């Protein structure tokens, strides 16, 4: 996930990343540990945009 790369690349501590993303430190810990299922789609989009990532959603017929 791009968010993890941005957080690690910036050299932030979890508490700093949490403040930047507008979430709590335990939520950043969940994200860094790959526990994506604990997040709603809108929460992931909000975190991504707070980190300066562009989000693109594409739907395809099954």
C-alpha cells in the first residue's frame, strides 16, 4: 500500500504519522502491520489523501 511507503519514507514515528493523517497511533500501527480489513474504504481514502496520494477507484462488470 502506498500509504505505508509514504509513512516509512518520511521517517515519521507512528504518533507523527497519526497526527498528519488525522487518526490515532493505534490505527497507524494497524495500517503498518497490514491489518487493512480493520479500516473502512472511506477511512483508507482519507488517510491516502492526507498523505498526498491520489486515489482512483475503478469498477468492472463481473
